[in-house]
C-alpha cells in the first residue's frame, strides 16, 4: 500500500473540502497570566507571570502558521491555550466556528477530537507502560470512534502512514528511537482525523538527520490530508520550510506576522531581523547581510518593559519606545497581511537575504528536494501525485532505516517484557 494513497484517503485535500478560506482557529486578545502566590496558610497573589499577553492570530483550514521566538517567550503556553489544555485568563478562542475559550473540560471532547497536539519531547509524551497499540487506540476509544476495520487494524494502518512497521503494535515506547517515538505521537494525533494539529517544537529534541524526516512526514500529512498546523519553533529555519505564514513572538506578544516571503525577505521588526541574522550562512564568504547579535537576556515576563517590550535589547530604541506600546499593524511599505509592531521599523531588506539563510545540513537537503519538487510541479502539473509518492516512500524508507536500532533495543528489552 502506498503511503501517499493511504494518507490521501483519510481526508480530502483542503481545496476539495474546506476551501472557503475561513479561519479554522481564531485567537484574539489571548492572555495567560500565571498567578504568583505567597504565604503558607493564607496564600495571596503577589504578581503574575505574563506568559501570553494579548495575542491575536488565525489559522485557516489546511494552512500552516509558524510561531517562532526565543525560549520562554510564551509559545508553548499559546499552543496549550489554543488546544485548551490550559484555560486562558483573558481573550477569546474560536475553533471551527465555536467559542471554546471557557468551555468546560468535560465538554471539550468533540472539539479536542479535531484539535490535536504533538509535543516537543517524544520521551515523556508517551506512557512507557502502554504498548504502541494502546497509545494509538486509546484516543479513538475515548472518543467513541469505531473504525469499520476495527481499532487494531486502524492503529496498524496509522503506524504505516507515519512510516513505522505495523508489527510495532505490541511494542513499548522505550524500544524506539526519538524519531520513531515522535512518529508514534503523530500517529496518535492522526487517530482522530483532526482538522488542526498544534506541533510544539516537534523536532527540536531529535538528531538533525532525523529532524528532516519528521518535518517531511508532517509536510506530507499537511498537504495530503489537508490538516492545518500551528507549528511552533524556536528559530526561523525549520518553519521556513513548513509554514506559508509565520508569526514572530517576543515576551508574550506577537511582534510581526506575514507570509513566508515577507518575513524572510522583507522583515520590518528589528527582532525578526535579528532572528534571521542569527541563522548561519550557507556560504560564510558571501555575507550579504549585516549580522546582528542580540545583546542581553530576555526580560522577565513578571515585569516586562514598558512600551515596546523589545526596547531593552533594541539598537533602534528611542524615547517613544518606552512610553508607547507599538500596535501590530500593517505599516507603510508592508504588503497585505504583513503586520509589524514597531515605531521605527527596518527598511525592507536586501533580497539576498533569502539565499543567505541556512538550515542544518539535513534540513537544507530537505529544502533543496522541496524546491526541486515544486519546480517539477510547475513544469508538469499532472505528474504531481506520482512525484509525491516516491517522496513519501522515501520518508518511510528512511524511517525504516532506523528500525534495526529499535530492533536491537527490542531484543534487549524483550528480555524484560517476557
Ligand atoms: N504553569 C506555569 N506557571 C508559571 N509560569 C509558567 C507556567 N508555564 C510557563 N510559565 C512561564 O511562562 C513563560 C513562557 O513559557 P513557555 O510558554 O513555556 O515559553 P516557550 O515555549 O516559548 O519557551 C516562561 O517564563 C515560563 O517560565
Ligand atoms: S518600537 Fe522601538 S524598541 Fe520596539 S522594536 Fe521598534 S524601534 Fe525597537
Ligand atoms: Mg516551549
């Protein structure tokens, strides 16, 4: 069975089903202030960690929005709020036309079926005492999904879709490598045929060579099953390949959002510029852009700077930046949908930048393959399906290449489990 075919069967492509262009997820004024309490008997609130502090964004059906920013800026909290694993202290979350902002957990089952999350750490996100089969089947059973072919067969199909062997059904998570565990996590998320997946740094805990395979798999799923993604990452390299639109977050706020080209070629916010600049060059000799090294640490979200939160690290800061918070708007010179929160934005930058951005070698190879595939699509549109199939198969073959490692571990682990 070809992976492409089995994936495509799960859900029609986005333009076949949900091309209305309406927002699947809409978040406005989102806020999460974690209370800080003091006192042993009478606990009183003495402050709050303003992890997310007024965030607006939307994800359309079938699209991928990248959410990028340094560690601690509130990305995971945003993801957990969007999937309602956390209840926000302010703002509004509308998913698939329904306001789920304060929906009681007990009533979230239906929405959560369509709103899944993949976690950063493939080691802690799978229950070590459950078999892979149980891990994948449990969400189906909890949600009353009874596939015609039965739970076991369906779980095995899902294992195949994510490039694992259906025979892994009876194994335990500790018998697998990091990349394979992440694939199990993806199969679990797919079991409910979600409309949106929040992927919270799904590859950062993996070896570079495995990162490309997992990104590739997610991309195949996005294209072929029409699943929308909120793809969280701490740098711009991974999401550039994956997301059509990118939002840049700093200290609980989105400071810039736009389509891929706007963010990578014409960033206007100094922080986006700095993030791009910190990505290494393919060819250091051809340094086509200025290098910006961000000085100092990210300030505490307990007491963020007044006005623009980036001002304590910004080389362009002026008095106005300390007193007036810049709104996230389409400033002069920005294209449609490109919003920037800055009083003194950067000039649209040199076009050479896009060429100068680089990924890890494995991601660079992945990007090269994607560019080649895109070029061949424009030349021969009818060859699409066929061109994709070997890619999916290749991704699967790569995953299987990891298997001997798991098998070796399984032999050892088998001693315990017998
Ligand atoms: N449950 C919590 N209680 C208090 N503070 C939290 C909690 N979860 C996260 N934080 C704080 O919120 C901020 C944002 O965290 P997080 O969303 O994990 O950032 P990121 O994913 O961008 O690294 C951090 O300062 C973190 O310490
Ligand atoms: S508003 Fe001021 S401090 Fe903030 S990013 Fe723009 S120039 Fe820098
Ligand atoms: Mg995080």
